């Protein structure tokens, strides 16, 4: 029964073992040239095709998913008013929020989101406003100015 089994493992060809082996002398590397030498590999060479590193666009130091809009919920504004960090009579805009370190300095625009409730009447100057925030602010009687910069 053991004699009927096929040969599973093929023997590795040992190169450079004489001309009778078929892989003697130059060991299948041809004659002279860069590829015949040991320890030489032509990295990223794709046979004259434009290499991958040149086909892909340059990215540099530009952050791809960079956000330029800071967001703030109504609940957060209410908590800042209650903790006296912001006065309800102040004009709440990006400049004030950056000065109080509520919004990071890298943001160029501001959006107000509608999570939470606002009890005070406030004066807002923002770039964007969600529909739910707009409804809640109008209900509280707040002044809203939307600026497009």
C-alpha cells in the first residue's frame, strides 16, 4: 500500500553543482550584469512601467481628514453659562470661545448642534446651525446671526 502513494515533496534543485545538473556554472543567472551578482536587487523596478511610488499622488504634510469646523452642543453652552464661564449677555462667537479655551485654536468655523436644552436668552454668531438647535434657540428667544466666511 505504501508503494502506491505519489511523491508528495519534490526535491529542491541545487544550483551550481556541475554542468550535468542543468543548473551549473552560472546557476541560471545568465552571464555578467547587475542581476547576475549576489546581493543585488533592483528595488521598485517594474520593467519600465511607471513605478507604484510615482503613480500615487504626493501627500506631503497636508492632513487628509483635517476638520476646520468646531462644534458645540447647546447643553455645553448651558453648562458654561451656569458655571459663569460665559455670561448670557455676551456675544457668543468663535473668538470668545477660543479665548476661553472652549474651542481649539485650529478651528476656523463654528457649528452649533442641538443636543441638550438652553434656558437662557443668548446672543450667537456662528457659521453653521443644525435644525434642532435653531428650533430650540428660537423657542428660548435667542438672537442668532449666521455668518458665511
